[in-house]
C-alpha cells in the first residue's frame, strides 16, 4: 500500500461517511470504500434492513459497486478501506475479488475474520492472501459502533 498516513485517514473518513448513511437508516454503522490509483471506485454501507438482503454488508456493496466501475470481477491494484474488521463472509468476498490490500479501523472481537476470531485474509492455505493494516482512525470507527449499540440498548 503506497498511501501516506494522511491519505489513509482521508479514505477512512470517506468510509465513515458511508457508515453515517447506514446509521441514518438505523443500520449497524459500517462503511467501506475501495480505492484504485488514488480514486474511490466503490462505496458501500450496511443495508440489510433497508434492502432486506442478508448479504448487504458494506464490503459486499462496495465490491459490487467497484466491479461495475471496473467492468471486472477482479479488483487488482485496489485497497479496501472499511471502518470495522471484515466478517467471514466479507473476508471471503475480498479474497474472491482478488483485492490485495485491506485497511480497517477497529477490530470486531465477536465476528472479525481479519485477525480477531479468524484470519482468513492472510491464511496461507488459501490461494489469495491480502495485506492487512489495522487501526486507521480506530477510535472514531469504534465510537460510531459503540454509540449505535449503546443507543439500541436504551431503546
């Protein structure tokens, strides 16, 4: 990944904007952008409730968006920025899309598949491995989730 700290934070802020869109729809606030050559080619946010589709996680939406943009299922030379560590499904999709780089903000201790519970993205038994960086704008990414679940418990 050849992005400066400032560029990584700027792209993660774009992912946080996507998380805000999810929050506006009372979805779990996770957002994602996919970047190629310094440009965002895919965006996504959680939309399971809004679209009533179980697979509408932020990463899946962003991958589909980027596939259309690139007119290819292969997302080579891209970096996926996501606010929260990808789950098993999303980690599988990242590998299948051949995305070489993932940057995520905060860990997901209960569902994470990029280092917390599982480590699918770097598993040497798989034919595609991903370079993973964690902790970019970690506190902001964790806070939006913590606030969402704190408010949900109050209801």
